[in-house]
């Protein structure tokens, strides 16, 4: 069942859009199928990110060769350039980017909150400046829905308020309640019946708030749920606790999407805790720095040790890169700044994560998921937590959002420091 096109034929008839095919005793892991307007998706699934309606350096036929089932596109970037009206006039995102399989778009909120473009936040929505030309724009729940309907993805996300992991409890609660109110407005504003609208669980790093948020949104009966605001600088132990607080409450009969999380260990830990969908820029971003996934950890292809290495990145990897090229050739491409190096590295890294998640799905179906997870994690040396948090802190340093009125204020007005 590796090709989603083949899945429909094997499926028992089911009325809803989500079907759980197998579960695992002593775990929340499940193998499932999510039906969308552009075909079914076998879950758990990893979704490559095509920020600008393009998975960086790869063409759609290469994504199909990797058996990518669904890609994510960023509403913020596409609404700034070329604009949702342009995409709509050109037939929608599928036709525009020549991708006939499912697409998911985010709401656009995360980039506004995390990249420091925010000018003013009220209960109505967010006022922000374009990172391209500084022009002012307003994003409300209604506008987020309108833009995503123009883009035409199969799965669309409600607008949520994303906050730093260091925000205090009173602000976490305020942001969560605003997220709930916005989720309700998104539901009311939805016009297209061929798009699945997912609500997003927030609640910061507080188990009780995560629980409350999952419960509140469950009662709103969305066709699926995102879990937002995780892997933003907190420890992995906290990330996993928060996932559990959400998945123990979210309905079994709906897909659960852990937003922006995708290191190999996070994928397996997330699946074990009941996550069905993941997206992350990690495989393609680190590929462009010459960092390649292997079963034992990350490999830096630029290292001198690879100068004469005639073997592939991984001998038993079936990706196009590993079946054709040596580590030495890849190192040469990176040292010479050749574009092909970025492409071949991206292909391998995407294949690695897609294959890891496909393998997890098959292991769930075969009743051997605990051993699959144990074997992988036993051999894989994850990037040291201290290094990982330092990397994330540098990223957060670029987050220029500061609280003007202090956390917990009634209207949570926040102003980007660049505006001061
Ligand atoms: Zn490979």
C-alpha cells in the first residue's frame, strides 16, 4: 500500500473522511486513511513543505518518485506573493504548481507571529507588515479562510495565535481562548465544502491548558485537528508531554496533525502518542547545509573523511541519490557549490523521513510497531539536545515580537520591536 492511488481500491466503504485501519496495544499509534478531494492519504504521513508552492529545488515528478502523498504550502508567503487572487485566477494551487495530489495550507498566522512581521494584535485579528515591501495587511479568521479558499488546498487550517514557549500562564490562557474564538469564526466563515478545515489546539507548555483546548475544540467537531505551538525551544520531554495531553482528549475518529515537528525521533515518538500527520522544513533545510540523515544519525557530507568515500550515503537506501552517487561525489558538489548537490541531498533526506514514516505505518499494520520504534531509536544518535536548543534559541532571537502591554492584558496588544 505504498501508493495512495492504490489505497482507495483496498478500502472498505466508509462514510466519513477518516478511517482507522489498525491500532497498537499499549500505544496510541494507529494506521489510518484520510480521504481528501484529491485522493486518499495513508497515515501516519510526513508532508514535505513547499513554502512558496515549491518544495525547494524539487519538481513535482521527483516528489511523485519519492511517493510524496501530500505537500504543505504556506499561506503567508503565497498571500504576499503572488497573491491569492493571482493563484485563484490561474486555476488554484494544484494547477498553479502542477501537483495533482493533496495539498495542505496553514493559516498564515505562524509566519506573522514568529518572523516578527506583527504590528498589532487584537481579538479581531492581526495587523502586520509584508516582509517584501513593508506594506500593511490585516489577517482575521475570516480573511484567513478567504485566502485559503482562493488557494484551494484540500486541507486548510484555522487561524490561531502562536506564542513564545516562554510566555507566562496567564498569557498562554489568553492566547488559547483567542484561538478558540477564532476557530469558531473560521468555521462560520468556511464556504467551500471540498476543503477539510482543521482546528488547532494551543495552550502553551501547560498540560491543563492543552487538555482544555483539545476538549473545547473536540466539541466543535472539526474534521481534523492540528496541534500547534510545539518544538519552539522547549525540551523534547515537554514536547512529548504536551502531545500526550492533547491526544488523550482529541477524538479517536479524527486525524491529528503535529505542526512543524519532524526530526526522526520526533516522528516515531509522535506516532506512538497518536499523531497521524507531520510537516517540517528540517529535511530540506539541513540538506542545503550538507547534513544528511542516516540510520545512525546525521552525516556532514562536507567532512574531509568523505573525500574518497566511494560508498553511497546509506548502502541500503533506495533513493535516487544513494542508488547512483557516492559520498565523495556529493561532497565534491557541495564544495563546488553545485546546485545538483542541494537537489540530491534534499531527495535523500526526504526519502529518509518518508520511508521512516511509511515503515512505521507498515509496522503498525503488521503488529510490530514497538519493535520498529525501539530498533530505530536504538541505532539513531539524535542531535544533542543542548545543540538543538542552542540552534532554536538563535532562531528565536530572530523573533522580534515583544510584549508592549505585558502578558495577560485584556487585548494582548503586541508590537514588533522593529516598529519602535
Ligand atoms: Zn538515499
